[in-house]
């Protein structure tokens, strides 16, 4: 190794070491990401509230739910003594909204804290929401929150630096019970209601910031605590599906860039590779032989077999295989029983896949008609193939 090369390597190591030192010693910035996650200690996580839940509700069981409602609500639906707590910054999917409506209709309660109440829930409960924004400090600093229960009515709460407040523009005055409001310049606006739906109740709260770590560690923490005292159910189900910043992102590169130490390791690796190529690559270069890639005959083989079946008019055989592969796909992906194909199977497939009931009903009807039939035609084959392909596209 030449003297000049040793100098280059020394400078390279010195620069990398200096960069690592500066990165390690610089103050860590506050992460203001909004997650409302039970696992996050950042200002707008919900770690404090979740940890205090056992003390606030010692007579209740608290379950942390980290799957979608479609994965777990069925097992809680039967006893109708559950209080599903959702504090969220993102809209809820249509499929999950339908499950929540069924969940409440069967006698359970849902406490939804979000500025994004699903449209279907608003429609079912005859509600409408709106958001008001305050730009000047004198406007948003005068906003006062309070709970309408006589036990709390004399207590006013202020939430500093919050400039956006959602409220109910329209409520069902017959079925809704107003639990909380906020005022500004003498105007009252409702932001917390209770409404019966079927055998259960929806508790809808439009101010999720009050339940965050930032405000739970201040004097007005009692606002969130008192709000949660309304539902009277034995089990609290805390929704935690993909909320935390600690949830591993999908894909290895996303995971690397989500972790600063791994980012530095990645940069050092790339710099080292470039350094190696510049100073050592030319010395180690040699002729690389051209290797002809192997021919991929999979597609041609599949087409040949397909044409063989089709030209032989083996429609029933193709239909049986199409149905068989579809059922195996459903069983593997959604863990469903494929022994009995009936209306119940269609309902479960609709809920788990999110595909419309019309499509799943049609698939069930076609399977019942053509599976192991001796009279299926070429037209039947085309309809089955088209319907199953439509299902795959919808998911």
C-alpha cells in the first residue's frame, strides 16, 4: 500500500468519525408526529393515558388490539359488554366502519375520538361535522372546553396552541345526548355526544388532542379522564392498529431510513464501496465472460397446456380447477372454511376481503351451480373466469 493511499484512508476514517461524533452529540429534536399510539412517548402519542388506564378503571379489563377490527371484533361481539376505544388521526376504512356499526348494534359501545368521523356513521346517526380554524392567538387562546354533566360543568379547560377545532354542525336532537361543548366569543359548539344505535351506544368526541401525552401531563388532564367515565362496560378494547412510529415500515429501505443509526451505517457502507471502487477497482478488474441467460419457457408451457384443455373442450375440467384454486386462495389468505359454500361463506368473504356482497354472492352461486357438474358449458367457463378475476382485482 502506497503512502498516498494510506493518507487517503486516514482522511476518510477521520471524516467519518467526525461526522458520527457530531451526529451523536447534537440535541435530539422533539418529534411532533401525531400518532395517538399507546406505545409512543412523543407529545402527540397516547402512552400516558394507556399506562394510567388500569388505575383509572381498576374494575375493568383492558385489551390492546393491534389488528384490524375485521380480525378480532367477532370474538367480542357475542357478550355485548365491551367498550371499543379508538383515538385516531386517520379516516377509518369502509369495511371497518361496517363492522363497528354491527358491533354497536349488537349491544357494545364504541368511543371514537377523531376529527374524521366516517361518513357512513354520520349518515346512520343523522349527524354532520365541521371544522373551524383560528389564526390569531386572541381567538384560539379564548376557546374553553367543558363537559355538560353537572358534576363537571363548573370546570373550564383551555388547550394552548391548538388552532383547529371540530364540532357537530348537525345532531339528532331526539336521540343524541350532548356531553361536551366548547365556547369562543359566546358561541357554543358541540364536540362530544352520546347516541344510541341498536342495543349499544356511540360516544363521538371531536377533540383527540386532549387525550395526548402533551395535555395528559398538564392540569387539564381531568378533561380526558372525565370524558372516559361515561361508558359502563366491563372490557375496554384499545385500538392500536399500525399507529406507533415504532411500527416497522414495509420494505427494508423504508425500515433503514426510519432508524437514524441504520441510515448512518448505510451511508458509511455506500461511501466505503465508492472509496474501494476508486482506489482498488482498477487493479482487480478482469474480463467478465458473457453468459447467455437461460430461456424462460414457463409462459409458453402454460399457454400450451391452456390451449390443450380449451381445444379439447374440457370446460368442466378447467372450471373445477378454477374453482379449486380460488377456494385454496381464500383459505390461505383469509383462513376461511371452504367445505361449505353457502350464504354464510359469502358474508364472511365479503367482510374479510372488503369486496362487495354482490360479487361474493355471484361467486358462491356459480360455484354451487358448476362445481362437479356434468353440464357446464363454454359460456359458464367464461362467466366464472370473469367473475373470479373481478374479485382478484377488487382486493
